[in-house]
C-alpha cells in the first residue's frame, strides 16, 4: 500500500509541533514542495530547504515557527480533508473561510495548488486538500 504524499506534510508538522522541534524533515515531491511553499508564504512556517540524499532521494528540511516563552506553535491544527478513499471537490462559492480568514484551506485546482483566498479571487473551485490554522 502506497503512502499518501500530501498527508505526510500535515502529519510531520503536527508531530514536530508536539515535540517542539525546530526543524523537521519530509520527503520532497512537487506536491509537498508546493504545500510547504504555501505555508512559508502565509507565514505558518519559517523556512524550507530542499536537499538531495546520497541515494538520490530528495527531502526538505522545514523550520517550524513558534511564539512566546512556552514556544507555542503557529500551526495549532492541521486537518486533512480530501483523502484517497474520499475525495472532496468544492465549487468556488462553497470554499469555506477557515476561522474567519485566519486559517487557510489548500486546494488543488486547474491552476495548481492554491489557498482558499486565491481560489475565491480567481473564481475557481477544486479539490480541498487540507485546512491549517
């Protein structure tokens, strides 16, 4: 059984935040790179750097972001919406605002992976991959 490439990003972030890790490592694919790029653009994570391992496999080192003395994570909840067994497609009018615009929904559209705000602005719908806030 193959792993779901998209769900590795929210799972790795959730596990890293639980352990208060400064950096996590995830396998690099075009899809995971774009999800991480969106999180960097939106300010949920600090930085991401792509590396190639000696065996030829690519991976990304993702720097997580925390605030306060207790190192509270910027990402409180990551939720996978569309799964391999149950895909969720929404029209542009049905795309939800996450926490009144404080969170994001990442969707896969004909224009690539974009956030919920970009999808509403471009007036396109698609498959809702995950919610992050």
